[in-house]
């Protein structure tokens, strides 16, 4: 497929590289920052631009991989094309394209992406959605060129999947950040937690998250939890500790009941 990619962020970068490596043609990269467009274009042999009016109108597919709040503005300025339009967002419905084209859809790779961290796209679960049978077939063919795990998911279901992904990925990583800050103040390297992090992640591959839950909040050990809260000097961290502990305990009670 001849592809124009609108965006140059983390997901756009990995997607462009994977599509290019699988034999698809990345014809052009658009970014509002010309230097970013050039940087990604050089990795894929594509042309690049920061002018919406200069976007190639003869591609088979246009992938919009931009911030959710900037997508409507870019769509309004897009030139008319015959290719399929898709976005990669978790929480934006498919009907965002309705005023502009008849052939549109979603390509949503369920993974966390950082530009400097290599991922194996073949192992990433990619969710697709399309405006009609022909478009769905085209997106399925494209997705299969970069991943062995393809599934259809509606916009309504995808918003809940994205919500769950924020909990399991973004919130969890923020807790790593807070843990690192606690240890840093005591000159303890974050590396000492990595075996624990790995074991916790491995357990939920075999057990349900509820069955894998451990810690003082499971039994609501107020002595231990009070000591922990006293050690924290940041008010927000105290609140996070309390609210998460209470949530754990309530969920464990639900299991017992």
C-alpha cells in the first residue's frame, strides 16, 4: 500500500518503520514540526512536509496518528483524497471521519511506545474497525503485514479498552516513578525493585489479578499502613497510598463475599 502518515510521535514512528519494513510504501510524512517530519521520513525513505495543503492526494491510505484534540482541526484542513482515512487513537470514535470521506477506519495497536525503545510489532495486538466491508478487508490485510494478532473491535468497546489500558500501563508506570522518588531520597537504586516488578507482571499471566494480589492492604493491616503513610512527606502520595489501599481491601472483600 502507498501510505501517507500524518504525525511523527511515538506511535507514528514505530508504525511507519514497521509498515515500511513489511513492504508497504511510506510515501510521505506530515508533521506540524518540519524537523520531526524530516527525521521520521529519513528512516522510511519518504518525502515530508509541514503543510497540510502539500499532502499527497494519491495514496491508498492516510494514517492520522496525532493528539486527539488536534485531529478535528487537521481533518478540516485535509485535501480531498480517494484513499482510506484511519486514525490510531484509543478514545476517538470512528465517526469523526463522517463529514470528510466514505472510506475510513481505525488501526489501534494496543501497546506503549517510546521512540528510543524497540518493540516487536509482530507480537502487538492490533484492533481494527472500518466503515464498510471492503475497507475492513483492506485494513485487515494491512494489519496482517505487520502483526500476527489482529482483532475487530467497535469504537464503543475500544474506549473501554483504552480506559483499562491507562490503568494497567500509564498509572502503573506513574507508581514506578513515585517508588523511584522514595528510593532516591534514601540512596537506594530503583534496580532493586525490578525483580519484584517482573514477578508481579509474570504472575498475572498465570493468575487473575485479584488472585495475584498481596500486601498489607489485602488484610487491611492498619499498623503497617499507618507506618508507611507516616514515612511519606508528600500529601498527594499519602492520598494515593490511602485510596489504593482502600480499593484493594474492598475488592478483596468482594471475593470473600
